[in-house]
């Protein structure tokens, strides 16, 4: 995974600013793998996408990450120290194109959700319908001992969702938390698309302030300032008292 220059990260921030979360994830993925066609990237599973985005984050700023969460019991805000490399180590072997599951009298054949599926489900349907749309898109065949034309029972759907998560571990990263204040324990999800987008937003705000300061002081163009190394940029900022 190659890193990005300051100018490339700023262009990425600009491109993603008005995108939906699934499209933002795909746009980040395109930056992570610029040599791969967009349609092929959109066909990667969610876990494959997130693995590449974790690798992109590591290439940009290293593997160590700090995220914030709030205890649902006492509302205490907590910091989470995370490691992109540890998440990447969870990725399992390559999965087959189709998977099968027998449960509750049903024999199901399905594939794993992709970025293309997420974009279709979130942009064309209401939030409460997204899961059903995703399942419908990913189910290839359903055979039943019962009413073949009836809806798939909720417990069978839950089993399929679990099987998808087991087959694509990085698609559903769950963290076990323990509040130091009230000792409440709970699980919270980690979404690399949201996390990396937030980091890029914060980084862009800082770098644009630096650009404004140096452009005002020296009359330099934005691209010239962005092309400076971080060390040189900091030297000039300190020289003008910033």
C-alpha cells in the first residue's frame, strides 16, 4: 500500500466532502488502489474494502489509532487505543465466490455484500429497508422445507448475517469496552470508513490553516506549500510565529 502526498490527501478530502458513506468508502478505496478499475474495487467485499482502507491508514499515519467512544451507561467519554495492523491480522483466507448455509429447514446460497451493494441499498431505499435490500441482493438461492414463497424467518436471516460476518471478518469489527468509571461492559463497532474520513477532515482543517498562514506570510501558492515536507512546513510556521 502506497502513501499519499499532502496534496493528494487534500484532493481526496475535497472529493469526499459531499459523498454518502458508501461512496466515500469507495472513493477512499480508489485512492488506496489507484491502478485498479473502479468497478472492480466496487465488487470487493466490505471486509476486503476495509482491509485495504486499514492499510491505507497505516501508510498515511502509521498503525496506531486513537478513537473516542461514550459509555452508554454513565455517558463517560473514553479513548480507545487501536492498532490497524492487529485488525489486519484478523483477516481470514480468501473466501469462495458463493457460500452456503443450512439452518432452520432452509438451504441458502449467498455471496458477501460489496460496496456496490451498499451504494444501491442506501441511496435507493429507506434506512430501515437497507438490510432487507442487501440480503435480497446477496441471496442467490433459497430452498425450504416449508413455504418456499414466504419470507425467510428472522432467525434464519440472523444466521445468514452471522455467516457473512464470519466469512468476511473485517466487515464487522466489534470491540469489547469496559468503562473505568462505572465498570459497564459493552460492545461497539469500529467503522474504518467513518474513522478515516474524520481523521482526513481534521487533518485538512489543520493543513489549510497552515497554508493560509504561509501564503499570507510569504505569498506562496497552495501547491508549493503542500509539496513541502512536514518538517520544513513546521520550520516556516515557527519562523512566522504560528
